[in-house]
């Protein structure tokens, strides 16, 4: 099959389902063409080696990639975000239809919900079945993260998102809770499937990477609790700083390590300095291929999200990366994500937003025999391999693509 891969973000951006997914589809004998924007996430500045043009074709590992223009932005400015999302949606619709020849099926990565415009354009104008991969629920995510506070805008985003969810050929979601929510919103049960996310192989703990000598010194002889990823409002990381404060004097070996960047990074660094937290370390964001060594040095890997009903049905992508890494996991999250780690026997869970409970969880893990912590990490790695790895996930998508293509062909034969 010839598969359209439609996503506003793609390699070299820190996309989740990007080049590894496309490569695996290609390995299975499919032809993949990517429709995406010029790379600018997460900093909102166009990456070196690129400049915004009307369009640009490139090849990545033999895969055709069409980049279309957008307004680069990724900060707290609502206007900037709207321009970023809307500009890509319009450009992808117009230029995608003009520049991309026949495709058999489209894979569409959501968010943002504006990606629904080019998705429906290909579905309705070209007759291309669309598999719409819902990684964030809109408008729930907009409200939970504080990205949009206007009730009118949230209502408009909700109307549009629900319209897209109900009208795309098939929706794929990352958790049972997401599926239940879409069905509540009018999506037919037969038109939505759960396919758990995977972790790109580059993020495995055995990846051939090393830490800088300065980083090795900073991490040496400490019990390192590592949080890797976006430092944003949804993560509620003020709670982690508060837990660090509770542990600083009683557990001097413990060190909280933040690896990444985001809109809250400056605030968190300033707050850590204000609290005089000597047990908190900030390290810069790095490519997925360079995360293996960081995971390997972690004594525990931390997931934390704000205490919000939306996040009870969300499984942050770092959960799978942590399971694959084979290290004990501390889950300060409710719901589906915590249930997945509990099912794997890979970690300990507590309430989100509760610094005292998080500090107690760290103490509990620290007090465990090292052999028990190793066994916990091994259980997570084994669960990942057996249930969640990339090839299992891509196989599920491939089965869905083939099914939808057959359904479309049968419908066309009936018309004839």
C-alpha cells in the first residue's frame, strides 16, 4: 500500500510516532509519503539547515517527506499557537492535495485538532480512508493545561474536535479511557480502537550513547530519580520540587534530575534556586537516540501529571519509554497509566500533586534491596517486549490499514 503519513511534527523534531514508525511500515513493504511542517518544535524556531519555503521535498531513509509552510511558534501565546496550528492545516490541505499523488490510506497524528482539516480533505475529496491517531483529547487538553481559558474558544474547539472524531474513517486511541470518552461523544464503538503506544527503539537503555564527563560527575554516587521530557504546565512539576525539599535533609543521597525543556523550565529553575534545592539537577533536552545512557544511570524514572480527570485516562508516552528502559518507575498519576505499570509489576504509584506521598514513595524505593529494584525494572522491560513494542503496535496499525482498504474496495465494487 501507499500510505500518507500526516503529522504537523516529524523528525528531526522530538516527535513520538515519526521516522521509526514510517521506517517500520516501509520495512513491511509499504510505500510511505510524509506530509509535515518545517521543524520548529519545541522551541518555536526553525531548525538549522531549514528555512520556511512554499514547500520542500526531502528524503529520509528513502522515505519521501513533503514539508509545507507554517507560522513557527510554541510558547504560552494563544495567538501564536493558533497561527501555528492553523497555518499548517491550511498549507497541508492545499499543498498536500496538489503535490501528493494517489495514496491508499492516510495515517493522521492528532494533536493538534486542526490536523483534521487536511485529513478530511483527503478523505472526502480523494476518497482516502483516514486512521486518526488521537494522542490528546481536545478540548480537554487545552483546558487541563491552561493553554486556552476562554469558554467560547474551548466550546469552538470542542465542536470541531467532536466533528472530526465522528467523521474520520477510524479513530485510534492510546487507552481504554480515551475510547470510552470518544464513544460518549458520539463515535460509533466499531469506529474506534485501542492501540497502545510504543517507545522508539532509539530510547532503549542499551542504546550506544554516553553521558558527558560533567554529567557523569553530577550523577555519580547519588540515587537519581529522573524525569525526562516536556517541562510544561500539564506535568505539575512544582510538586516534584516540593518533594525534593522534603527529602533534602533526611535523604541526602536522593537527587531529582529533570532532563528536557518546555514552557515551565525557567519557572522551575528559578523556584529550585529560590528554595535552595541542592538535590535538584536540570539537564538539557537531547535527542531520543541519546536518552539510553541517561535511563541507564537512573535509579528510578518518574512520571508526574497534574491531578486532572483528563490525565486519569492518559498514558504519557514516557511510560512506555521507561518500561523499555528496564528501570523502576515511580508513577504519580491516576488511572490508566498507573494501571499499566501496576500490571507490569514495574513500579510504585501514588497520588499526583501530593509531595508528601511522592517523597514517601522515593523513601520506599530507596529502602528496597537492590535485587528487588533490579527485578522490578526487568519486569517492566519484559512487559514492554511482550505487549507494547514497536513491531506489535505497527502490526496492529497495518492490520487496520489493510482492513479499511478492503472495506473501501468492496464498497466500490458494490457501486459498480
